[in-house]
C-alpha cells in the first residue's frame, strides 16, 4: 500500500434515530433536528486517525484508518455523501484538525471525553469502536462540545506552562544546593 493511501471498509448499518414529536398540524415540535446526511467520528492520535462514518439516508457504514495529515482527512471526508458532521475527542493533538475542518466548511465538534456516554459492559476498547461510537453519538445529536480556544489563547496557555516543563530544576532544602 502506498504512503498516504487508505482503505475503506463499507458495511450496511441502520442507525437508530430519535424521531421528534409532531403536533396536530404536522410541524416539528421539540429539540434540534439533525440536518447533516453523514455523521463522522474520529479517534485521533499523533500517528493515525481511525474514522467511522454513518450515512443517515442509506445506513451504510464507512470505516477506515488515515494519516493525521489534515489534507488526507479532508480528502476522505470529501468522498462521503454530504453534508457531513464530524466529532472527535479532545486530546494531546490539540485543535488544529478542528480549525482546518471549520475553515473547509465542515461542521466539527471537539468533545470532552468525560462528558461522553459509554456503552455499559463494553470492555474491549479499540480505535475503530471509539470512532464508531462517536459517529453514533453525532447521528443521535447526543454530544456536548468543548469550547475551542483561539490560536492566540492556546499559544499563550502553552507558553505559560513551558518554563515549568523545561527548567528541570530540582528543589533542595536550604543550604544543600
């Protein structure tokens, strides 16, 4: 397989979608309606991105593993039936992917891992399962996004903690060092 190439596994999958209540005159009453056709979940790591997408119209599931290069991720998303909504868990990789997708016009949400609903009794945890779980949560609109800081604010936060990490100073008792 060439560098940068990716494989996609496609299986039939029917997503369970909450149907909003209808009033007597047929208008929708209740919460927001999910308007994007395809919901995507990413499990993002420094060296790879596990991706799962659910087509809401056909129920087809797309799963793949791509490189963390933003252009590669965007090219895979471009091959999916649109419009697309994406979510991934906040982590050490930062918010660069979010900003790239937002600038490309793709709806994206970064989620707090502590706020996610986890299936009961699921002991085996894999990147592909995590990505599929996120895609299902996006499809059901059961996500709580975190606030993504501006690039300036993120840089300020990172630079403020850098001296503490890089000095390597060891504290000694007075008179010993």
